[in-house]
C-alpha cells in the first residue's frame, strides 16, 4: 500500500473493523467484503441499520455486497480513477469538501514548484527513454530556511489545493459516464451520497481491497481514494478512514514483517548497492522536516534499523561493524513477483522455495509461468496441502517428460494446528491458540526453517571462514531454548524487543536507541509482548468510548492506537469535529479517548496531525509515487476502448514491460471484445478450501459469469458451458447467466463484462480451469502488483462435457 | 350314499379369492392403524410402524394382482340380465328370507354381481392411489392428500363390504362358505340360493 | 425452573389436536429471526448446519447459480436460495435461508400417523424422531412450506431440528452462532417480534415501503420468522403468501375417519340385528 504511505506516512488500514459501525456513509469499491471479509462486514451492516448509514457499492459486478447495499453503480473494470476523480471534481465544484479540515490537516496550502505541469496525459519530467519521471519539478517551493512556502488562503495557483482542483477539472460527470459506462444521473446520485460527509457532523469510510490494487494504476486508484477522504475530512476520525481489507487473516501481519518486496520488517528500507555504509543508508532513508513544527517520526529511522540489526546479530552487531550493516543484502533491482519469475524465465534463478502459498495459481499468465517454472533446477514446496505448484509438471498442456525440475514437497502444519498471532486488516495483532494437533510426522514451519538454517550454517562451517557470505550466517543470532524449533512466544518477544543491558522487554518503540542498547525485530510491534505479558493475548472487552475501540483487546500497532492519525479527528484547537464520535480530545492537559497518534501531552497548537510525514500533514499532492503527484485515468493495458482523456497516452506511461509481454496482449485486429475481471467467492479461501468437502459442496465447480444479453447473443444457456479465452490462454466452465452484469455504454460503444472466479486448479477435490490462464503479465507502476482485474477476452458456448 | 355335491369354484378361483380376502384383511388392519392413532398398535402384527408401512404396499400389490385375476375369472358371469333386475326389485324379500317372492338367481344373484362391480371399482382406486402413496417422492406431495382421501374412502367401502360378505357367507347362509373352501356345495344349497344355476347343473 | 423440553404436541396422539398444557410448560418460547436484508448469502449457516448435525456431504454440481444444491434433502436441512429479480429499475438479489419454519401449528405433525414421530415442544421447536417415523411421508404433504425430505436409504423423513440439542444446553442453533452478519438472530419470540418491528422501521426508512415480517397466521405463526425487504413479492423469495395448517387441515380425512368408524360399526351391528331378527337360512337337506 505504497499509496497510503505516500499520502499519510504509513501503509495500513487507517481505522479498524469494528470502527466501520461509526460511519454515516460507507463506500465499498474495489472490494467485495460480503464475500471476502464476511465477518468484518457485519460492522458495515451495523452502521447501515444502527447508525442510519448509507452503504453503496461501485463495482463491475453486482456482488453479494451490493445485494445488501442501499445503492449500486456498475462501472467498467479499470475505470476507477475516472469515477473517483469525478467525485473529487463534483465535491470541489459544489464546495462539498470539509474546508477547515483540509486547511488544518493537509498540504493544500503547500506551494509547488512553478515547473510542475500536466499535459496530454503526462506529468512534467517524463523521460521517455527511461520510461520514468524525473520528479524535480514535483518539489515544493522552499523558503530561505529550507521550509516549504505556504498560502493559507489556498488562492495561489501553485498551492496544492488549486493544482488539485485544476487537475481533476476534466473529470466531469459526462466524462465519468463516458469512461466508466455508468449514466451521469447514476453517477451524480452516488456522488451526492459519497460527498455528503464533507462536514464536521458527518463521516464516511471507504472499504477497498485488491479490486483497486490489482491494476497497472493500482497505487494511484488508492491515492485517489485517499485524496477524496482527505478532502471530505474523513481521515483520522472514528467512522472514517480508508480501509484496506486484507485477503487473508494475516496479510497485514505478513506485510508488517516484510513479505513484500523492497522493505525490511516494520517498513524499513532494503539497502541498495549505492549505500555503501550504514551512514549512507541512514542519510538516504531518514527524512528531514519540511515545516518547522513537523514531528517527522520517521526521523527516528536509525533507532529502528539499528535495533533491528541488534535483534538479528546480537553481540555481533556493534558500532565498530556498523551494527552488522554489511551483513545485509544490498538489493539491486526489484524482487517483486513479476520480476522474480522474469528472472527465472531468463534462467537466472536455480531454485525456488514456496512456503505457505501456491505460486502457480497466484500469478498472472499461467502459460508463461509454467514456461518459467520449467527452467528451475529444483523447487521445494512446503504446505499443509499438496499444491498445483508442486505438480506443475502435470498441468494441463504440459508434457512431464520435458520438465527437468526436481520438486520436493514437505507437509507442514496448518495455522489451525499451531499457536501464534494474526494481524488483521485493522492492525490488531491477536494471539490464537492451536485448535487441533497436526497429523503424525508433520512439522511446523519454525522447525523446517530452523533446520534449514542449521544445515546451511553447518555447510558453511565445512567450507571454512573464506566462504562467501560466511560471516552473516555464522553471526546470526539463534538464541532459543530449543534452537532447532523456536517457540512462537520466544519469537514474539524477540520481535517486541529488549533493553539489552537489563533484558527487560520494551513497552514502546519510544525506548528504542540507535547506539545498540536496544533490540527489536520489528519496531512497530514494540509493546506487543511486554513485561506485563503477551498483549496480543488480551481479551478485555471494555469499551468506554462506545466506539468499539476495545483497548484491552489484543494489541493494535502502533502502540495500541486504534485509529491512525487520530489527531485529525479534532480541529486546530483540539476539539473533536464531532463530539459524538470523538477520536481524541484535548482536555487542557492531555489527550483523552483513543491512544493518541500524537504526543500524549502535546498541546493541539503543536505539530501537525500526521506525525509520520515530513510535512506534518497529509499529502493531497505527493511526490512519493512513481507515476504522478496526482492520479490520472489510464486504461488497463488491455482495454475495450480508447482513453477518452488523452488518446495518445492511453496506458500508464511508466509501466515496466517485461520481455515478450507486449506480444501476449490483445492487439489491433484481434477479436477480444469483452472486458473481463477475476474475483473470489465467499465459499472458498483462495486455493486452500478446495480440500474441504463441505466447502466444495457449497460451491462445487469453476464457472463463468456471463451477462444475460451477451449469453443470448452467443447461445449460451444458464447452467450450460462457456469457453472464455484471452490472447494468453483459455478457460472453460459452467455458465452462470446473470442479470447482475449489465452492458455498459463506453465512449459510445456497448461493452460487456465477463466474470471469472480464481479458486480452481488441477489439484484438490474439486478441479477446474485456472483463472490466471487469462491474465496479463504486467503490473502496477509502483508495486508491480499484477493487473488481474481488467483485461480482454472472447467468449463462446461450449458443448456439454460427455464424461 | 352321500348326496353328490355340485362343483361351484375351481381350485384357482378359490386361491385367488383367499389371496384377495386375506390380504385385504391385513391391509385393512394396517390401514386402520395408519388412519386411527388409537389403532396404531395393529401395526405390531406386521412388526411395528415402519415394517407395516413397508409391507402394506407390498401386500397391497399382491391384493391388486388378486383383484385383477378375480376380475378376469368372473367378469363374464357378472353382467345383469332381466331376471337379475327383477331380483333386485324383490331384494326386501331376499333379506327377510321370504324366498317365494324372490325371482330365482343364476350362478350369482344380482346382489353378488353388483358387489363384484363395486369391489372392482374400489380395487382400481386402491391400486392407483396406493401407488401414489407408496412412492410420494416420485409423484410429488401435491397428490398425496387427494390420494389419501380416496384411499380412505375406498377403505370404508371395502370394509363395509367385507362385513356384509363375511356375514352372508357364513352366519346368514350356512353352507355358503363350503363352496369357497372345498369348491363344492350341496344341491339343496344350490337349489335354494341359485336355482337357475342348480337347474343348469342338473340338466347337464 | 421450567423445563426447556416440555412437550406440547405428539403426532398421532390426542395432543395433536389439543396441545398439552403441561405443568412443566411456561418456559421460554424461542424463535429465530432471519433478516433477509442483512443476509449476504455466504452459506456459513448451511455449512454449520451440516457440521453440527453431522449431515453427509453431497456431491453437488453448479447448475448455473450461486446456489449450492437445487433443493433441500434429507442431508441438507438448510439451503440458501438465490434469485435475481428486477424490482423497478433496480436489481434485487434475493437470498433466502430455506429451512423448517417450526410452525406453531405444524402441518407435518397433524398429518403424521405415527405416534411420537413428530414432537412439538413448548419452546416452539418441531422435531422429527426418526425412531418412530414409518416413512409414509404424509408430513411432506402436510407441510405448507415443502420442507421435510425423505431419505431413501433410511426410509425416514428429516428436516431442521433447530439444533434442539444445543437449545437444550442453553445455546443458540448452529446457524445462528455462525452467521457472520447477525442476519439470523435467536431469542424469546416476543423479543424477536419487537426486534423485527425495529428492523421494519429501518427498512421503510431506507425506502422498502413493502417491507414485512413473515410470521404467517395461517400456521399460527412460526418459530423461524423472516424480515422481508420486498414484502409484496413473497413468491420471489419462494415464501407462500397464505400458508395454512391446523389440527383440522385434513378435514376431508377427519370426516371420513369419523364417518368410517360409525359406518363400520353400523355394518357389524346391522348384521347382528339381522341375525337376531331373521336368523340364518339353511337349505332343507333332502334325503
């Protein structure tokens, strides 16, 4: 969630599940929480029924979320920025934004360089050869002290607010309708609901998920949502926020602990080859304040990184050896999903360990992926279930005789068979207990990984001290009661961190030091396992605010704050915007309510509300993303229509094109007239529940959702079979002919949308086509998250299966 | 020297009659058990409720086959003629044993003939509705109530007939049952109850 | 302490016509309340029902719907039915939890000829006791909601038992426990009616002017009630508009039963009177 960090300073759901009940308006877009987050979704319905909230969905399909919403608007896949941009324009044109909030808590007043501009789909600084932006012209104007110049009247044409207004001026209702395929009336009806919260006494929230993320403009879609919420004054407030719904119980936790490319645990940065010394790295990674009174909490970066290295290398991390900085890998290029498999395809990678996921089904363009996988010398799959990835050599269309890859499979425990913590979308780290014993002989991940570590270490010891990379392996701390299988509480304590002199568990990252006196595996989890015990295991249900914060329940990073940026829930004087839904309030001496995301006793006239940004406020204008300080509508790489805003720059201009990918996209003259999107259904959890008989019974077969009119045109019968193919592959399954997807009028042309669920493969008790046979091998310009959600296909009736 | 007996029913006719008779009694007992909670204990005869439910239609099938055979065997003799109509006009005298005023009957009197036609009709109702009740899952629950109603109604008719039939065949007219047991009747009995048939026999 | 499992009616006994007013009654009368406007069709209840009641997994195939099975079965007591309906300019995806409604006047029980095969408890639960079931399926025709299903293997009929074993232990039924959105509520029937009224107010406020509570009087009310957003389109939810069942619902049969018993008695008596009056008629045996 690069875009949330680019806007607010942290990349995480701003609020939490139960807080959604406090909203007046809930916009569900790029998400389908009724199906993918049914338990958390109860709070949206609670808001609808108990708080008289309006629940609206904007989606290419009428989903099970739409079924319980007040209003639904269908849009074309990949038109999200047009719609959100239209909402921003509608709001500003009609003065519906929360003016006081915008002035107090955003960088609306910040003046931007006069060189900044936008023309025909390109921001200033575009370097066509590098396919990247030179961001120099996106900088703020500075005064002689180096601080940003501001215009508190918001009238200066170079202030972020005016630039924003100008930028989105083109997103008229007519333009939105033309791009997204909705009607102007419907759009305006939605806009009035969504923009009704730009007031102190009303608050709205956005629930989004990978329906926004999985586009070549995914980060910018989220950015647009964030800008919308800032203008409406909804960030930091109970019932507000922009809420990223995570697709598994522990995606947030996995992300926090760096299961995404380019970060170390706690969103620290991976050193690059140019950063030869620790000092270089810290200088490049530690921001300096842009306004005199910014808290700029990332200024503490050195404390976080040094403590992390102390957790990893212990006594071997000293000031003399830069706390082990040289032990860290220096990452050249990126290690995102698409790039890793591209390197495999180029023959640059020998082996692959798949632990806890099913790469073959999880990535786009399965035919290309199969070709890549076949180039591996070996692959180890560690999972509770046999996976398609482990049997990729027998995928449909593969000739096992031609695959030379050695595949090893190791069964491991399922999460239900072990203790541990889940960090949910709302950043609540909740300790859970083992429910059942694993089958005989099945070992835990911690056992397998420890064993791997010890065996590698032993191999290095045989090779002697001169072996490449010997030192970091030998010096790695592995200090557990049973070093062959650490317990999870031991790991949790290590993550929380210690005072190294006394061995005392830390209770806050405020105690971290950059002199080696403290260790912490992940600074944002400091306080999760203290001398008082395992905070994640707490189960207190008290709720003194009545807003569902439950501070005695589990642990919410950071520091048990339940709503991020909650200083912004109050005005400049520290008075809550809405006293009935106060996030925090200043009582003259200190802040009361939620754990303040601010100095507990810092008076309201102190620093800005957004302590993680060097501006001290949230960024309407942000130079932190690669593809623009504002968002812009670009078509998906496979689009059924032209870009109505700028035909010459149809798609995101700084997409990274992997070798041979352009040839796999529908081209002029190809017959792929239909938009297609992929999704999950509530009955299944990705590729795991194919092994659960009761859930297979509930949703047995792979299917294709075809709109009624198109089905009639193609002679496809409900319950019959349909074949869908893209330039990359084809799928076939039961046709669900539906009224829930309507034809759209896009740029004067009718566009139909097809829907495909992702849960099937060729292993497990139910088998069916892999959705990703269809999807393109291209990703977001910032995160390289693949564009699963919008591509082109054709469809026809298929004959019934005889077997 | 004993009086020579007249041959009235063949072995096969008797078998068919008793199959129908015995199965009907069992069916009536279990049927009453299903209809009257107070008589549910009758199912015990067949091994309890579930067994009775399972066996009732199977026994019913045998009953149905018997009914069909009976129909085939006797239908030719069952059409009413002019004398039968006269007999029916004098039925009051038949009941009071005022024999002189009753026109002579053939092998079967008009009452027996009517009995035959009505029981055949009831048999059809039993078989058709019984089939529906046997496999409701095949025919749908919508028919079930109608089928039950008709089946019950037919049972009433059948039950009443059974009483009359047994009474007349045993107590009221001694010597009658012998015809259905041994297959033979005495000439005197024949002369009294079926004079025209008796005459036929003698002529031959 | 009132008995939670005090009996109200037992099939094929006099209590089927005149409910027992046991000394042990006076305990809680429960009801489920299914708020269709809150149901997301996740089928969590469907799966929980199978888990708790140990019902067999059935081989299903997608027949062009999000619905898992085409119909209820003796191993599927609860089925989420999906129906896409155009309501004016808007689309309504009607998703209904189909299962036994536990009628106050249970047609199944009234139709049942097997004593004790169907029991209604004072708490509102109507339960089938397969040990006493004779497999006649009269209950199927007696049910105005088409709920009980015959099992060809066991030759008995089965349906939702409201997780009576859980209720007895003071727990809510498994479907209620599982429902992630609280679309299925459980409690004292009066409280559920009050809650339903509140939900109705909110639905009308949200523009569902025909919103209704489904608690049909024709069966004396039910112990699974629905809050129906489009109360004017019950048929689209496959809910009968005027279901009926009463102890006298099989009036034709009752009349026949009574007439029949008199008629048969009359037959026997007539024969006896005839015997006494005119006696037997024996042929005069000639020598």
